[in-house]
């Protein structure tokens, strides 16, 4: 694939002239000059508490223990520092604690997060901002760390969606004013949402993220009642227009199944990358790094599935 040149990048009009070069630099760095984003998700310590970091997982119908190393937050930073990723997404507190030991990791600060303890049956989801873009800018200046952008989750369909839409829109505008990227998690969720994986609804969420000013929108991969998901997912890619769509990795899967799905999302659906957490970090360090590099090979180098599987299994460089 041809490298993305600065002149080829359409810079949003809410990026002022004084921040244009910084925005372009951040975009090209985060996407490795491809226009695609390989996001390593490290925000799950709040989102899923310790459910994803200890105990056992089921992969391919077989139960396996989660490596003990995964319980330590530093496992995430060790992976991010040694694998080829676009950005590592996590909360500011975790980046502040471990970032100085891993100063070369490109980071995206997740502005809001919530635990999974309050279920939708009890209350529609709401996730107000924990930090502001101004907080992130002050932190970046004081720490000197590689902060390329900010992230925010919106739960469309929640009775509290208005609050989250307002905060997300403001975050995108303020991020662009400073030359930062804006990546939004757009999840239909709440009592008004009967099917979170409905392809048409996911497409609507992708389009809503574009309206908020996001550079990338992270959505769930659809589960259509008929047809193949990679075909159904084309609706979301089209709905987002110039905003690139990236897919949530979901729970751990077999290596080949996950990499084939990743290839389909990019090369059939036309999406702009992926956001992967559990399918990387729920592995011992060496295997986690290899899996991240396999995902990057598909995302950033147009590798085929067989090549990516060899990388993930440590059979190729």
C-alpha cells in the first residue's frame, strides 16, 4: 500500500492553522502513514474490572487460564512498548503511573470510563468524563509523553445519551483545536436498544460519531440475521464517510479465526483498522507481542492471513 502523504490528508476545518502540522503529524504517526489505526485497548481495568485479567477464558471451546502476568497493569505497557501498534488507549492515571518508564509508547487518553457493575436492567448506562482535554494537554506538557489523542465512549440509546453526546462533541472540538486526534467508542446500549449488534444500528452509531467530529469511531462488529457480517459491515463504513471506522476485538478467539475476521473487516468491509484488547493481552508477553504484530501486519502492511498466523505463532519475523 502507498504511504499516506501529508498533502493527501483532509484536515478537519476545526483544526486551526496553528495546530494543523501537529494534527497531521499525530495522524500519520498513529496510523504509520497508512490511514489505518491499530489501537491496543488498555482501558479495560475500569470497563471490565478484573474479569479480563484473572481466572480462565474459553477459546475455541477449550478453557485456558489467563496468564498471571496479565493481572499486573504493567503487562499492558510491556506489550505496547515492544509491539508495533498505532496507539495505546488507557486512562490518564495509568499512563501517568507507567508512562515515564515507557516514554516511547504512543498514547491515547480515554476521557471517560465506567465499571460494568450497574447493569442496564437497573439503570441505563452513563459514563461522564473523568478528565477534560485541557487536563490532557497540561499533562502532556508536564510529562513530555507521546499523547496523540483522546478517546470517549458514547452509549447511544441510553436515556443519558444527551450528556455523553455533548461531552464527546466538545472533546472532539477541543482536541482538534490543539492538534490531537479524537477517537470515539460508539455503542448503542440501554433499555431502548433491543439488539446492540444490529448492522443498521451500528451503522447509525458510526454516522453519529462522524457528526460529533471523531477521526475514528470504534464500533462493535455486527451480527446480521442474514448474510455475512463483513458484507453487513459495509453499511457502517459508508455511514461514517471520511471518519474511519475501527472494530472492537471482543472476547478472546482462536488466532486464525480472529485474524481472518480482522482481514475481512479491512479488505472486504473497508474499515479503517481495529481496536484490540483481550485478544492480545490475555496471553503471555511473548505471545501477546506476536499477536499484536500479526494484527499490525494485516492492518498496516496488507499481509494475508497465512502470513499473519505465522507471525502470531512465532514462525515468522
